[in-house]
């Protein structure tokens, strides 16, 4: 895709760095992103001719993702979807080497699910921002709570502290982010500029309380990373002292962080009136004489430089999550409204133990 090629969605244009497709090929990775504002799951890969591939599917209020090359868990408006790759190694569907097909949906109701993780047992866990806790799906109910911040007095559908981010470590929940320590309904809205938290789920201790609307905590290469979104910064945080180090400033409200080697894929959104106003980010953009972005920037964490980027203009204004798919060249997904979902039949291999005994 060239820098000026239009996106499939009417009213939206996409531009990208000139050599992005070849860069993905050289680094043996593709990536995806979600936009709850546009209700889309986007998958970005590279074709054999050096052209960037951009594939989209509709999921209302698409939010947090936990992804691997074979499976994607996607939270949307009131469900958590499990999408499975149905292509065998070396098998292609046209120009695509992965086809993620919706195979299961857990109906949770509108919990305002943000980040999603998968435990080493395979159990899905998620942040229900509305109820200010970590939870897991229930066979009978909307969710089963498994942890809440120590300052939250009870579970209530009040989005008290805007708990939003989840960092997994060795298949276990380790850190979460929240906008503040509020224990009253939507109390975080009056405390957006500072006081943002990272909490150690294992100890209930605060790692730091000095961030601004933090999102997307991640553990990578032995370091704790976070988006200091109200300031537009990609940071590392010392797990013992809470001291932060800014790796890069990015011109947008940051949500969605994923890694591939030394490279960080960061999602940027346009600042929104109300929830995103009155932040340090506003002044930083003015000081740099910069317009805010909606898109993804790839940062070399060794230097803080932007090495690749993709930018949306038009109808898409906000993103939520970003994820990488190592070893995947060109991914696609089968949509719920795609008529091929009815005729796309795949058969699992025989298991000898399941065959009935012969007479």
C-alpha cells in the first residue's frame, strides 16, 4: 500500500511509511489493532510483492485482545470472542497465510472490558472497567471476580477508578493500571491529570502513583513498560522504586502496546473533548507545534526513534489495542457478516482414541 492509498472503510484514509511492508517481512512479523470507536478489528501484513496488506472485520466496540499466531481472543461490546486460525502450516487462502475464524463467543453483558490476558492454564482473564476488578468468564453468570484493587470497597457498575490495563507474567496477572484511587462513581474523571497507578496484583502494593491516565502495562525483556497516556509518553517503570524513564514522546493519546524484539508498536488516538482534555499532552503538542495522530507508530526502544508508522485520517479517530503476530506474513479474519462463514467448513484430525471399537 502506498502512502496515499485509501482504506477500505469509506470516509477514512490510510497513509504509511514508505517501506513498512518490507520492514515487516524482514522482521518476520505482522500486527493487528482494534478500534472501539469504528467497531473494527484490523490485521496488517505484507504481500509477496512488497505491498502492505490491510484487512478489517466488524466487531462492535472492539477492545482488548490477547493474541498468538494461532488464536485471538477479542473483547467487544458484550462478548469475548475466540478466533482460531484454520489454515495449516504452509497452507494459503489466496494471499493470506492465516485465517482467524470466530469459533466461540462468551456472552458477558456490557462490562466495559478493556485489557484481556490468558493464564498458563488457558483460562481467559480480563479487566472489567465498569466493575473495577479483574475477572474471568463464568459458565453461568456474566463474570467471576478474581481480584480488585485494595481501595475499592465493593464491586459496583460505577467505573470508580478506571481500571484499564493488565500486564501478564509467565501466564499470571502481575500488574494493572488505573487512572486514580477513587472509590466513588466515575471519580476518576476529576483526577485525570495525575495520580495514575500501577498496582502489583500479587502484593497489592503500588508501584507508582505518578502517571497520567496510564494504559497498556506490559512486561518485556525484563522491564515493566507503560503508556503514560496523559503525557503522550512510552515509559519504563522501575518495579522496585517506581521511577519512570521516558523512551519516546508520541503525538497522540496512547493506548495499545505490543513488542517484537526491540521494537514497540504503540497505538495513538486523537484527544477527545471531555475525558482527554486538560492533560499535559495538550501543552506538549502545542510546544512541539504538532497535530495529534490516530494510528500506530513503531518505536526502536534502543534509540526512541520512530522506525515505521501507519496513520488514519477521517472517520477513524480512536484506537484501543495493538498486538503483534510473530511469524505471520499476511493475516485475515472471517467476519460474522461474511457469507463465507456458513460454507467455510474445516474438519479436525481423527483421534484414534475417539473411534468406536470395532465389533
